[in-house]
C-alpha cells in the first residue's frame, strides 16, 4: 500500500545522527564488520549525513564502491564535505533519489538500510527495486528504531520484503532496535 510520507528526518537534525555519543552507542565499524568485506559494492539507502557511509567506504577500500543515496541533497552535501580531498573520495558515489524510486544502476553485494525503512512511502516498490539491484548471494541489512517502529510494523515490513522475493536470513540481536538480514528467496 502506498501512503504519502510525512516523517522524513529533516537536514536540520543531522547533528543528532552523527556525533560522538552515537558513535559510542552504535559503533559503525562493529555493526558493519560481519557484513562488509574489501572489494564489495555496497548500496546505502537513506545515508543521511554519512554516519555509516565513511566507514563503509574505508572498509570496502579502493577495490570496492559505496553508492550512498538519500532523498535530501542537504544530507548528501554533508557527506561531500566530509570526504572532500580524502582517500575515500573516489570510493563513494552520491545519488539523490526521489521519494518512491532509488534510481541506481549496477548490482550490489550489500544493501545497507539503517533507520530509513519507516520513512518510506511505498515499501512494496522499494523492496522490489532492491531485489532488482541485489546480486545473487547478496544481502540486505535493515535496522529500525523501536521508538518509531513497533514490533508489528517491523514484521509488516518483513512481510512486504517477502512478497518482493526476499527471505529473512538472520535476526541480529540489536536490542532495543529491530534488525534483520535479508537475502533473495
Ligand atoms: C533517520 S535518517 C537515518 C540516516 C542514516 N541512515 C543514519 O542512520 O545515520 C533517515 C534518512 O533517510 C532519508 N530518506 C527518507 N525517505 C527517503 C526515501 N524515500 N528515499 C531515500 N532516502 C530517504 C532521509 O532524508 C534521512 O537522511
């Protein structure tokens, strides 16, 4: 079912998404380590100001690539500033999407979705689009915040992902968050 989105995290709140306290609570390297390897092609949708993007880029290295996608140019601009002139500038491709279409080409080993699925207006078309860019054997990592997403809503997102051709491969223990790893069914 499609519904218009009124809950997009505003650029003005990006400071709350990238700071030292969050890094301590949600260490990106630790969260990413089980899923990211050198040379991977990673798609990150809803990258925000890049809390995970920079670590993803370091972890995939020069032989890999991170395509970081967000609805808001203001978020992408912050990443652009953070990587300008750095070693990882070449590993990161920034892409502004529309509300209901990611619009990237290529195929990916990992799709990383952190605190974004609940902001999407049309999860059905979103997961279908992801299936079309996920490599065979590729994985989708999805994590949602408990204060915005009830257990029932999270399960509903997984059901929609299932209808799009994905299956739950793992349920990482990320209390109090809700997390799942998806693969092509
Ligand atoms: C709560 S923030 C999380 C940002 C980042 N993943 C993190 O954990 O720091 C959600 C992000 O998703 C983006 N977003 C919302 N709706 C989107 C859509 N339809 N397509 C792509 N990105 C979207 C917002 O602009 C925002 O940057």
